C-alpha cells in the first residue's frame, strides 16, 4: 500500500466547508444523472451500458446520451476534487468519505458523512461505516494536541 497522507482531526475539520460544498454538488449531480438515465430508459426501454451512439438512435436519444456522457465525466472529476483534499471516497451515494489519521499511534480512518457537522467518528482501516466509534472529549483532546 503506498504511503498515504495522514491528517489530524483539526486539519480534517478545517477542510469541511470546502468538502461539504463539493459533496453537496456531487449528490446533486448524481440525482440529475439518475433522472436523465430514467428518461433514457423510457426512450429506449433499457439503460445502455455506455453512451455511445447506436444505429437507430433517435435524435432525442443521441442528445440525451451526449448530455449523460458530459454529466458523468463531470461527476467523476468532482470526486477527484474531493480526493485532492486528501479524502478517500467510501460511498458516493451518501457522501461518505474517510481521511487517514492516527488514534493512540494506530492508523485509522477519520470518518465523515455528508450532513454531519464535524468529524465525530473513526474506525479501524479494516472496518467499515458500521464499525464507527465516536470521538469522545478525551480522545478529541488527544487528537487535537
């Protein structure tokens, strides 16, 4: 595993205003893509695996496929912006991201989900969202100092 940048709780929480805006935009983009995919499905009676133009595609289908290709590309770039902040995207459907951090000398995930006011949870690298542990006041002081 390549060496990853580690963050303190304070550093991650300082990134949250920008992160929150990026993730909100991503969730909105995802909803738009889903709506467009539903429209495409209504026109074609199935949702294609890619957005390449096929013989027999109507002009409406061609236009929708072109729009979806642009939207999906922008969506992928948006998550790359999130990752450029040092985050690891865990679940783009709900805006779940983790940052590498340390708790009591052990490498952990500092865990944040869209809608949370601050990073208030962590979990071991081999645990997922269901293994989150609250960052209590005692641990918070150790992480910040």
